[in-house]
């Protein structure tokens, strides 16, 4: 159960005497997401918020595909017996899971317990067991962007930070024991690449066995030793989180600091000897013998919802260009420039730049102010002079005026910034 490249842009400079908004307020003002009493703990994503969501999906898929992961998808609702076999039922089943008693399809007098999955890992083992596995397939890296449900207490639900319905960028790697270091090392590298790309300060923490746990002490000893060795070989100094390991194994967590100096635990890599044993997972080794693989759990965001909440507050809604729902807005000085503005819009659209045209009957100053309030990275001002020379006047959301640029020059510039995750 996961518990939670290019140039590196600096986070926005925030004056600490300025009133900072939380993600719930920003989500409403910028029309990204909101929550409603009709579905406590489950967000409603608006079109602009879904752009951010999909861009994050795209990015994590790029990272995982580059690293050799194979994407999967597993059912949202399964028979509860799966979680009893994994060991999760005893700890989470009665209080943290949504369970349903349904009639057996062949006998109405025999109710069957089903659960909305609170984690992906037990079902990942079903995929692993789909057919016999050979050592030649290992490491087998299976990723899943999965929708999960957890029965959080009403007093703990908080916007996107603590939700009952969440989306996790999950992955489970099945490996031989001698492959553990390479796999954990690759995951740590992926974490560092991702958080550097967003300008976050980060550090690692090693979380060891909790009081209530599954598996044997011998398995925990081995897992903790393997993660400690991986950190040492990578030259990473990690803080201690004594007793804060996952239910089935120790983990290395990434803690980040946002632009307001607050600390959050997000990414995690967890080493699990328990579930391969509980589900009797096997592969055939070079000698033809049946051997247990080790299971490595990995999440880079933690959950999309919590990550977007943190990201929204971190940037105070002024997202990096590649994540901004609207990247460019075109502001004609007068109605006489609308045709040229429309032509600029079509050229940028053809390059897959997210652009809008503001041709409302408002003053240019009002349009610029509204654009800044919506945190749109670039404004293109077009008037008679710009139209005559076939260029645009470029302003940033911070108010900086850039040089006059041709459409081609501006397009080239913005595509470079998007590609490099600026």
C-alpha cells in the first residue's frame, strides 16, 4: 500500500507578509477543482484542472516508459478475500475500506463481501500470476495510474490534501534479490529528476518497521538492510523515520519543502518480502528451480490529488508554463485588430499551445489585469503597429514587457520552455 530534466525553474518568490491562499480557494478562483457536500472527500475536476492532471499523467508516463515500465490497469472493486490474503484486511478492512455485501450471482442466500480497492498492490500480484514467470522477465516493472478509495474520517478530510477518492501513480517491480539495488537506485534517480524539474528542495528519510506489521522479523531485517545499503551506495544521507514503515515493509520517503517553507512527504519506494510470500509468487531461475521474487512498491507523486494541492499552494496558482491550463492569451487593442488576433490564435493552436483570445468589450488594462489574476504566463498584445509588421508585443504575468517578436520566434521560444519544463 503506497502510503503516500531540463532546466530547473526556481519557485516563485513569495513575500511572507503577503496573504497566501490555500489550494481550496485557488482551485475555485482559477476554476481548477472544488469539493461538494454531495461527495465528501471526492473532488470535482474542472476542465482547467484536468489539463494539469493530464499533463502530470503525461509526464509520469514519459518517465516510466523511459525506465522500462509496462502500464496496467486493475479493477476498482474486487472480492474482499484478496485483502484478507494480503494481510491488509486485518489492519484496514473494518475502518479504512469501503466494503459491500452483495448476493452471490448463483445463490442469493450466500452474500459475498466486495471492497473498493484502497491500494493497487494485491491486484498487481494477480497480474504477475497471470502466467508462469521466468528469471528472464525480471525485473518486471508494472505501473498503474489507479483510482483508489479510502474511508477517511470526516474530520480528517481536507480539500485535496486528504481525500476519500484518490488517484495514485503506482508501480510494482518484481525482481530477484540481486536486482534490488539497481531497481531502488533507478527509482531514487527518477524521484530526484522529477522534483528537481519543479524546483523543489527535497531530502530522503528511511522509515523502519512499525509496531503493527505483516511478515517475519527476518524479512524485515533483510529489507531494512537492503534499503540502507542502497542509500549508502548512492551516497545519499537519509533521515530516520523510526517505526513509520509501510504495513508490509520498510521504505525510503522523499520529503519536499514548498515555497512557503512547509514540509511534505510525497514520493516513496518500499521493499516488500511479505506479499510475494502471502501470494506464493514464483519465478523459475537459471537452474529451473522455483524462487520467490521480491516486490518493490513505488510512487513518485504519492497521490495526484495531494500533489496538485501542494503544487497549487507552492506556486500560488502561477504554475510553470508546461502545467498552466492557459499558456498564452491574446489581447487585441481594438476590434479592428480582432482578425489579426484570430490569425495569431490559429498559428499558436497549430503548434499545440494552449491559447485563448480575449476579445471582450473591456479596456486593454482590464484584460491585462484579469489575465494576471488568472496567472496566465504570457500575454500577446496586438494592435495596429503589431499587425502592420506581423509581430506581437509580449508581456509576462509578472508585468515584464518583452521585445516585439514574430509569431514564429515566439512559438519557437514557448515550445522550448514547454519542452524543458520551465
